[in-house]
C-alpha cells in the first residue's frame, strides 16, 4: 500500500530469523515482514525457492548492510529425494522428463555413495536457476525450451548424513558451501545410486552464524503487526550476523572519526575485516584493518548517524 493514506514507515534495525513457509517466494515473504514492521528498509539473504521452507534471515534498516556479508555463508538443509523420476526443474514442481528403475538399496550402500560427494567438488548449475546467460535468467531460457552450456562451479559439501531410507525415498541432512544447488546434488546422488531422482521437500536449518536458531513464522509476525514492542523483541541485533569477524573497540576520538568515514589508528588482526564497537560497547559497523594491523578504515557504517547525532547533542 502506498499513497497519502498508507501507514507511516519507521526506522527499525535488526534481523528477523523467519521460518519461510512453502509456496511463497523469498521476496513475497520479505514484503509481508516489512509491512508488519512498517520498516523503511528491508532485505533478505540466502534466497529460498517457493518449494523450500525454513530459515530466511530478513534484515531491517541498518542490518541490510550485513546481508551481503552472509552470502558466502555455509548452509544446512534437510532434503527429501524421491528416486525413480527426474523432473525438468529437479523438484516436485516440474514435469517428469525421465523414469528409471530403482535398485535395491540398503543404508550402508547409500552412506558409501554419500561419502563420495563430501569435500571439494564442482557442480554444473541447473537451467532452472537465477544465474544469467547473455543478460537473461537461466530459468527464463529453460521455460522457453532453451538449454545453454553452464560453467561448472567449485562447491564444498561439508557433511551429507543419511537420515532415512524408506523404499524409493531418501532423506539427508546436508551442510554445504555457497553456490550449492541442492536439487542438482539430489540428481547426482540418484545417478550415483543407479537411478534418477528429484527433490520433494527442502528445508533450510541453518545459515552461517545462525545454527539451530529459533525461527519465527509469518503468522506470529503478522499477528503482532503494529505492536512494535512485541515485533522488535523478535529481532536480533545487526551484529549477530557478523560473529565470525574479530571485534575491535575504539576510543571516543577514534569512533568519532570512524563515523565520519575516516581511517583511524587501532590495533587488530592484520588485513582482516572486523566488527567495530564504541568504547561503551555500541556497535558501529564493519571496518578493514590495514596489512600491518595498526590502522582501521571504515567499510560499512551500521548505525543511524542522524539519530546518533541527536542522542549526543
């Protein structure tokens, strides 16, 4: 809703760990959260397909500046694979394009095959993906019946644990690096087992620093719409996304210069990206240490400078 009668938006900073439901795009889920919070600015990190459910970090206000730093994060999925049919999209939403017999399988054999997928490897991205070819999304080309050559990309499968084997259905928990397409991984596993397969269920369990997190459903968020005290209590601080970065604390003079975009003298890990805090513990943003580790340059200021100025006036 927009126009003169639209509810006023507000500055709110933090990260909501949303439990995205199936059947909803990541952007649609983001917009519903933004409306509930009446947030001026919102973004998400680690997009999930409509088929998938689970963890979708929604970043509000200053926290949107941290979203890009989560793009390289590892992720954990609970994935169910149906063997015997391959679909155009690699999941249950696509039409069946191939069928094959499913050999007799036992858990030990499946685990041996799964072990062969762990570690560093390359993966060819699927046609049904958001990657671009000559400026056009691959999934749009795929819908036109066009297939183009895709360059294999390096990925890492850190863990691939068999949770269940029931007839022609497998269920795994997979921890993988950025850029991993679980639908393609499922097809490759099925092929290694001597058949074909597709994903029937996909749920994200963790992303980067958010391991086994408490997630909040859309119903919980929308039920509290307008009750900002309740909604804001669901948010994590923006620096919760940055726990992997070392922390540097600045003195009063240094923090003032840092907030003005100026490099300052500070001790920290040489060449590292760091979380930056004021002397009293207030989070200021992200900085970059020089190679010798004695100076710090601002990278992302992550506080409302106008509000900070009013508070100190």
